[in-house]
């Protein structure tokens, strides 16, 4: 091994190459017209991705088990996999293109790792279904990094020669004036919530676990067969609900919808036998960069204090929701979600979970750190993420993009949810262990109905 040219993986990168926490991100693009091999090859060749240090390096391991990036020459042809014919349907002959594509991606999440004899990314072309699936190993970067890179390959629909521009958001900082009593109390809250949530994160990896319900997975469930469905939301509907409570964010609305929708689904599955108020805990990854949202790729590659902002700058946050079914006001789910999210935002839970992970990895090794996080997943019930996509309609190789979705490799959770917004729509991919959740279409409908009921109630109180 050439130790002078090989670059060690970051702690985040090492975490995502461990067998227990190995993750691949699958981005799904629906296209208005079929897309050919040559067109994809041209787009990739002309993009900055081909020369990006992570996308042009092999993952290698030395004799001591340490992982490194080794620069290599990229053969684009090896990274593009073409399926020219109609794919076989998973659940019958009368499936739509969406169902066939979801079935194909669901199979990828369990049975198809990326090989290490080439850089860790692939593009799958499903010609008969007007679809492109881009697979990227999570060790290459987090959602913000990878999405910011992908935007460089798109063009505006109304201005085909123009690349997408990323709106820069100002860094978020807590402003605390210790000369005021209320701000002193605020500091005490930060310390208290941070300690409580950090301890909970540690204990979740040891013995604290959710009660067994119809939606909870566990150890080994990541190997079970998967099914993928799509819940479709209107961004305008989410903004309408958001406007009915002060200082509510889209993430608050999403979490209120998850709380309401899961309560609906569990009520149907348990025939009303589940105890009111049962806690169902979710896990989410939080961007730790100073500026939230998508970033300009050039800014991500710049070094800040000697370290580039590209990569996996993530912390873990636990998100508890509670089973409630006897609610006359659907907005109560949103109010509870906001109260919980406000406490989480006030704390340093995500930062501390990141630091705990780095500490464990440094002194006990990547395998032990990975095992702790695996246990956290085994002892909780679902994963949720929300990534902001392009706000305007886009094209890929000159062809309009009709939908833009994402999902990841299977986890010990029986439910993994990834929402990605695009051009006024917000599609949430719901990946389930189908032996535990045989009817994910009903689960998706519960989420969609939850948002619509919140919207209808919000309109009534106008």
C-alpha cells in the first residue's frame, strides 16, 4: 500500500463501511422520455463528479484493517448498468412503472452491495420504464454532500443551458445573553436536555428498547425481503398546515404527519388493542454543518479549519412519538411534534452523539462504534430523513425529470422513510420488511390521509 498517496477514511466514512452499518443511497429519477447510454455517459463525463476525489477512488484496506481511498482512473462504462427490457413485476402482471421501479430498488437495498474493484457508485438505466437509479455508497458523503454534487449534473427546464443555483442560507447560531435571567434559564435547559438525550442515546445502544409493536423490527431484520412504496405529498399542503401554528417548520409538519399516520396504521393493525400513549421511537441523521440545507459544491470542497465541509458531517437524533387515536383535532399531533422538536433543537444531542461516536471509534475501534449504533437501530422502531431537493423543474441530459426520490439500504428497522422535495412535490419513499408489514400501501395511505386531514382542519379554523 502506498501510504504517501492513499487517504484515510474519515470517522464517518469508516462507520458506513462496517458490515453492521453499511449504507448505500439510491436516488431515483423518473424521466419524461427514454434515456440512452451515450447521453448518460456524456453527462457524467462533463460533470465534476468524474474528477471528484471520492468518486474517482477505490476503497482499499491495509493489513491492520484500516480503510483508505486510493486514486484510480475511472472507466465510466463499468459504472453504467443498462436494462433495456421491461423488468418483471414483483406482485403481478398489471403493475405500473412506479411499482416495477420500486420493486427493483427494493431488491437493490438488500441483495446488491457495491463492489470495491471500482469507485463506489453506479448508474442503473431502466430504459423500458424511463428511469435512472444512481447508487452511491454513504462513505462517499452524506445526503447534503451527494445532493449538492448531483445538482451539478442537472439543468433548469425553462433555461436548458443554465445550471441550478443553490440558495445559500446563513449559519445558525445560538445567541445567548447571560445578563438576562430568561437566557440563563435557556442555558440551563440546553445543558439539561443535552445530558438527558446523550444518556438516552448511550442507553438505547445497551438495554433500553421500544415496546414490541406491529411496526418494530430488530436484530437481523435488515436481511429480510423488502418492499418499497411511495407516499406523495403536496408541498403547498404542508406549508398550509405549517402556517397555522407559530414558528413551525416543514420538519415539524412531517413529524406530525408521521405521528398521526403511524397511529392510524397501528390502530388498524392492532384492532384497537394497543395501549394509548405507547412510545414509538424514530432515528434521524442531522446535518452538523453551520449552514443548513443544500450547499454549493465549491463551498463544500473548501477547507474550513483544515477540513473540507464535504463528507459525512452527521449526528444522530432520537425522535419519540406516541400512539394516540382518540383525537378530535388532527393539529394536536403537530403541536406535540413541535414541542418535542423544540426540545431536541435546543439540545446538543446530534453534536454529542457525533462526539460519542468519534470517541468510541478512536479508543475502541470502528467495529465497536458501528455495533453500538446497530444496537440503537435494533432497539428503536423507524428511520426518517428529509432532504431538500430542487425547487424548480429540472432536466437530465435534456430530458425533463418527472419525479426525484431517494431511499437507502435496508436497516434493522421494519420501516425506513426518506422524503425528498422536488418542484412543489414531496415524495416519501417507505421501505419496509414485508414479512412484518405486508401492506405498505395502506401505511402510505395513512400518511397521505394524515396530511389531508390536518389541512382540512386548518382550513376550517381559518
